C-alpha cells in the first residue's frame, strides 16, 4: 500500500502522481512500441484497429462521458474524417495536410451539430445526433463526384515526407503516436478549468450556471473537440479499411462506439481503452474461434452478435459502471491485501437526475 | 442606492402568482433573512435573482448593475454566489474539483493554453488551489478534500456547497435554507459560520431559513413572505410578533 506524502500543490497537477504511475505507464508505452517486433502482421492490424477505435472512443468520451451529452451520431464524424483524408490523399496532398483537414472538417461538422444540440438534452439530443449521422451518411452516398457514392472509394496509403506508409507496423506506430498525443490533450483538458466545467455541466447544469459556467459554450467546445478527435480516428480508419463506402458508417458503428465507452466505464479515460480492447479482443477472438470450431457450429450465421450480446449483457448486469470500476477493485484488492473488504465497493443507490428547477 | 435593491418583483406560474409585487432592499455588510411558510415564494425570489426565471415585471439592481439585463451565467461574475435548497453538487467529482469549479469566474486562460497545459495555466491552477485551500481551512473541510461527493453524508455536503459558493469570492451570498437537514449542533455551527462570513470575509448574506433561533441569532433584518407577498419587514422580534406572520404560521384566531 502506497501513502503519498504531499508537500506541494503541484503534485496534484502532475499526470503521473507517483513513481508507480511513471513505471507502469512507461512500461505500457514501451510494450506498445515494441509490439511490431513480437507480433506478426495480422495481429498488428488488429491492434491498429483497437487503437483507432480507442481514438474514436476518446472523442465520444469527451462529449458523452465528461460533458454528459449522449451522441448517437459519432459515426458521422468518422465518415467525415475518413472521406476528407482519402480525398486529400487522392489529390496528391501528403498526410500532413490530409490529417489536419480531416480533423478540421470533422470539427466544423461538430460545430454545426453542437450549436443546435447544445440546447437539447437527453433523448432529444440522442435523436438529433442520430438524424445528423443518417443525413451525413446519405449525403456521402449522393456526392458521388467526391466520395464515389455507393460504389465506394479506394484509399491511398498515408504519405509523410514523400514516404509512403505501406507496412502495417508503420501505420500502427503512426496511429499510436497520434493516439498518445490526443490522450494527453484530453488529460490536459480534464485537469484544467475547462474539464472541470465540463464535469460541472454534466452533473448539474443549474449550479454550473450559478457558478458562472456557460453551459452552451462548454457543450459546443466539447462537441468540437470530440468531433476533431473522432475525425482523426476516421482518417486512420480509412487507412485500415483501404476501401470506403458510406454504409460502413451507419448507425451500428455509432452504437458500437457508445457501447464501447459504456462498457469500459463512462467518465474515465481508462474506460475508453478498456472498452476498445474488450471489443477488439472479442471480435478477433470470435473470428478465430469460428475457424477453430467445426463448420456446423462455426458456420452458423449470427454467432457473433450472439456472443457479443451475451458478454455485453453480463458486463452490464455484473459491473454496470464498466470495466474500469472492476479494475479499481482489483487494484485496491492488491493494494490492501490481505485486509481488503468487499463491502468497500458496495453498490449504492443512485438517484435519478432530474432538472429540478425547470 | 442600496447594495441590493428589488422593486415590484412579480412572477406567476400558470395561474399561481408565486411572487407578487415584492420590494425590499439590503444594505452592504448585513445579514438579511427571508422567512415564510412552505410555498410562499422564498426560493423563487432566489431563482429570480440567479436569473433562472424570467419575471413578469420588476427591477433587480445589484450595486449599480441591472440583473435583468444579464443571463444566469453572468450573475456569479458580479460577485453573487448561492447555495441550493436541494444541494446541487457535482456528484461524480471530488470535493476539491467541486470547489475549484467555484473558481471558474476567475479563470482567464485561453482554451488552447488549457489544452497544452502551459506554464501560465499551471501558475493559475496553483493560485486557484491556494484560494480553495483558504476556504477549506475556513470551513474545516481538509479531511474530505479528495473524497467523492457521492460518498459523503448530507451535513458535509451542505458545508461543501457553502464552501463552493465562497470560492467565487462573492460580495453577496444567497443561502437557501442553510440549516435544513442539519442536526442542532450542526445548525449552531452554521450560525457561527454565517457570522464569520459576514465579519471576517465581509460578505453580505441573504438567507432563507425556517429555523427561527438561527434567524434570531444571525440576522439584522427579517423579511416575511406569505403567499408571494411581503407580509412585513423589520427586526427579528418585530417580524415574529407581527399578526400577519403569526396567522400565516398558526392560522387565524376567530
């Protein structure tokens, strides 16, 4: 068990609170960087997908987990990012232009949704974002001069300094670096006044106003940052997919993203990564298991949704606050061993939040 | 010109006149209590001051500023802080984070600096932290600093809400039933704090309160509201013996 001796307020501002954090997160980064040396191409591809989904989830977490605005339309930002990136690469621009443009265009999309959406909440917001995603998907289908329409669009490989990224491990490292940078930015937002204002808006909009926070501004900010990060994820998703059609970015993808962060643990950065790893491992695991099983079972249609559903339902039933809170329990079990008590994490009653004043 | 001046304030919800032509003014540095039976419109006056509601008519003037020209989010910037009757804390955040949100009006760092967490943001954060720690010391909350709100007992939450309001460094503090849900010792403690807030921090306090002993202990003037109208205003002893107030609480003697 570690007891922190604090002598300076600055210690509370540091991202790594003690040497243990520095060691374990450092080790994690090293392992991730070294992964291409150990794993073969197929698994590196799968890992890349996990990282891309983590990036998209990170974007969604900003708006849903930290600001409390449910979005059922984040696939739209993935779409905007993916097509923008592909289009700019196709015009011969390098990734230095294409990636920022993907983030920027997605950000503008986020701004367009946010300005009306900041006035909505709950189920109405969910419907509005859902409709936005459907419109974007439809527009992408019809703008065939740019997007290739429903016939689809080939994606060129990323270009950096005139160097084309062909290898899967190169793409993996590229995604990893951008993901770490995006995570650091989100962590910075969270430890500064903006992040606290976001949490304030999520937990009580009324009192956040009484403390001088402008909920509209904060929501618009959250949507914009969220859309930018998700747009970047979309750009990388395009490279992972190699071929884009609007149908990839349907409602199912939005729901998958939302499920991912809820399973991982809403309102935590850890939750994003737990969720992405869980979904990634499940999908890869199921497809490997299907090959291993006799074809009479493995070949059955609809086995993925079944296994997926069972696991999702059991996580929700046994750990409704997500995998992150299970992780907290395991960690404190080890920290307090042998005096850990189950009761310290007894589930308490949670009261439904209502808007009492309006 | 008074510190806070409320003139002919009215609001109705459907057919109910919740606040009906209420006027009063508050002097700087005083403690002003608003009493009245449940549903009399006391909290509605606070919500009007916070600009959560739009009044039908009336004027709200706070040291030269017309509050009706401003929005709910601008009120704190003028130096008006408040607490809520049914606690509105940020449940899934630590005590420290809650108090730091109280410093929001003093934040002047641009969003991109915050994203990069530059040196100036660090400096500003340390300054906010020092101010928050002053309030933590003042209200003796050091023990709870890093705990989540959702795990804390009611009495402590009440204190944290007061602390969060003080972090704004307000000139005017609106307390909506500061003693509700507190036991007698805690209520007495609350009385001392209100005294200290007025004397040491030089903050004008307006409180809505049902506990008459607390009202008697801390307030300079008392306003009695009955059915949305001003029943009477004056010193505590005067108001408590006023026939309209007595009949509102106890019923008419026929």
